[in-house]
C-alpha cells in the first residue's frame, strides 16, 4: 500500500475528499486519472490553493492539499491561519520533505519551524509520522477527523517497529512501560524517531534502561506519556526541527504548567542545517543514532556520578 | 452560468433602490458614531451591494444557507457596515441588531464574520476571498450547479499579489461562474491609488489574464443593471466588473478625502451627516472640534 493508493481509496469512498496540489505531484502522480475533476492542481500558488481549499470546505468538501512543507507552511501561513484556522475548516495540509528530508536543497527548502508555526494556530492538529507505515496507519483517522490538520509528510521505509493501533493523541512507547522510571527517556517524532530508536539500542547495549516515546501527533499531545517519561533521570527530546517552538518547547511548557521538574535536554536544530544528501546531512547535524546516543551518554554521566555520591 | 437578460429597471425599481441605498448609508453613518467604522469606503460600495442583493443575487433572507443560493463574498472586509446595513434592510436579521455594532455581546465588529446571517466567510486581511471564492466556484462546477460566486474587491486590494495569483488560477480553471466586482473608488487607506501604486488600466489587466472585463458607473443603477444582466454565458472566462465609485459617496463633505479613512463621529456629527445624506448642507470637516478621524 502506498500513500497515493490509500488516499485514492479514501477519496473513492468519500465524495467529499478533493485532492489538491500546488504543482507538486511526487506522491500523487496517479490520482488525476483516478479522481478526475476531484484532483485540482492550482500551479505554483500555495496561497491560492489554501484559499480555494477553504472555499471548498465551505461547500462541505474535505480538501487534502499538497506542497513542499516550507512553502505550504510559510508562504501560505496567513491563509492557513486566517481562512482555515479561524473557522476550523477540515482541510488537511500535507507538507512534503519537512525537516531533515529537504536534504541538499538548502535553507530555502528547510521546513524546520513548521511544527512551531502549525501548533501556534488555535485548533490546528499536527501529525508527524515516523515513516511510511505510520503515515498510512494514521491517514484514515486524520482525514476523517473534523479538524484541520498539518501532516508532516514522511514516507520512508519503516524506521522502527510499530506497536499497537494508531490513535490520535496517543504516543507509541518502546522500552519498559512499567516498573521503576527509566534512566533515559528519548521523546521524539517524525523522521528523527528512527534515529532515536537506534540511539536507544546503543544506550541499552551500554547498560542503560531507555524508553522511547514516539509522539506521532504533536497536537493533540499525549500528556500522560510525556509526564510519565519525565520521571526518567534524563529526558532528551529528539527532533529534526528548530529548538524553538517544537517538541522541546512543548515539553518544557507542559512541565512548567504542571509544576513538574525534569532534566530535559534537546537534540534539535539551532539554525539551518548543512545541506547534503540525507545520510550525510543527518550525521553532520548530529541527528544520527550514534551522535544522539553519545550526547545522551554525556548528559547522563554526571547524573550517574551524582547518584554514586 | 445561466444567461440572463433582465428587463430594464422601471423608475419605481430605481426609486426603491435609491431608498434602500439611502437607508443603508444612514446605517453606516450611525455605525460611525460610537466606536466608529470605515465610513468612506462603506459608502463607496453601498450602491453596488444594494443593487446586487436586490436584483442579481439569488439569496433568501429567511434561509441564508439554502443550497441553491448565489454566493457573495466581501473581500474588502472593512466595508462591512454597508453589508450589515443591506442585510438588515433585506431582513436577514432585525435592524435593531445594528445598534449592537461593536458590542462584545454580538459579533458586528469592524470586519465580517460568519456569525452574522448572510455572511459566508470572514475577511479583513486583504487578498483572501478571491481564492476562497474560486474554491466555492470550482465546487459548483464539480457538482454541475448553476449558482454564481460574486467577490467584491477593493481597488487598493489589487496591490496584493495573492489577488493576481487567484486571477491566474481562476482563468486556468475556466471559472466563468466567478464574478469579481472591483469597488474602484480611487483610494487606498491614506492615498490615491494612482499616486501610490498605479493600477490602471485595470480592466485590461484582467483581460490580459484571460478574464472578461467591463467598466461601469458604480452609483448608476441603470448602468449596473445593463452590465450585470448581460454577464454572458458559459465561455470559460471569469468576469471582472470595474465599478467606478466615489469614496464617501452621499456625504459631500467626506467625498474623495484622502485623509478620512476611519471615522469616529460624535452624536452631533452623526446628526449632521444624516442631514447631509437627506440633502442638507455639507459639514465643514476642518472645523476645530470635529472628531472625524
């Protein structure tokens, strides 16, 4: 099953679905033939596409719109906020090559603030699948949900073994879920989840008890899973997003709001990442499993010494 | 789009439109009392809105959301007093509700929103509703429904790149059920359009983008009727009607004043302007003490 096949199937079963793109068809090339007039390509016009999606939603449609994440969330931001956010129109915004996946395109194409921007819109929901399997697991619920959604599109081969059913707002947890608090909790989402999962394997091999929390949706968030994970000695948020406004911010907001303390560190971008092919870009950015594990080990060791005293 | 050649307006119909427009202008002036409103711009499009609602749009004040209605989208949202006044006069909601203009207990604020019966979508940020209207229009095409979508744009609003993006896309999708009306009052907030970012020739710009375009005197009901009753058939071209208007129309003291954008009037000034609407003498806005802002 591919994204295109599933979206086509959903659209064939539900007349309300209209698939739109601002001339980016990479993941939906076969849909014009399948959907006919319910496939609308507006050309390179992110603002107009989003405005038209709002108009279609006024008529009872569920538009699923596609563009590069950087241009969709930023060029059309005010249209998303104003024409979709204010009414809570059930438009699904699919952003291609978000975060590290823009690879060698350079800073113009780096959507590394998209989660911050989208979660700042009241009522907007945010789905950040770790890979293609999770994307497809969540897509039917997200499309059927009556809220507007931003889908941080990741459609790579499975990056970690997925457990259980997809439920909006419920995280996927790897590692000990009961028993004493883990030594390290890696909280993550999106493409970075695969690297966090790899880092957890390294840290476990080194003797640490590690939990990985793959959030899957950043709005709504699984507060219970987050707060429980924050009982760990060390909490590391892992994301291919700016430190500002993403998961790290979100978790810190939650902890302050609940009057909870935790030792939270961030693996995130502090600026534009160095453009390169994915495998190189991820290492250069320190987002690969080995780098994450090394940093977590470094953050954890002083704590360990503290314990011995 | 259905071809509709309407019979000419009778003198009685013209008189009725004039009465209605006068009532709407009076509502605008009263809304400029208290907390104020964008009075000049509201007055420039009052005749357009009144004419469209009375003779062109197929809408039902008792059932504003009926499926077979035409759509009217006010993209230059700051003109909404003219729309509030028209909707109230036509019975979409009671006139008394206008007294709650700007009250936190109601939703008649400075820009339109869907809490007001008859208003399809909010606006206020310029350059949005042509694309929203194109979305409605393309859905009508998808469903093979014959209703039309009217979008009222300001001329200053044509500065926005998103307008021209939507103009391109509407032509590409052959949305001949989409009709733009430009309230060509010659002003944007603080300046004459031609002094700031010249727009002319507007009609030719639309034509060059694949649209049908025509000009009309936006205060002449017979001329409006000629243009809007012959919008043509299904030729794939969206329509743009460039309506020449005067900012502040109906209040000679306010007409074409670049320095009168937002007006907050005292009770005396409201009374004076209401008198001026009825043919009384023009107020001298430069008299110290007047609080027209």
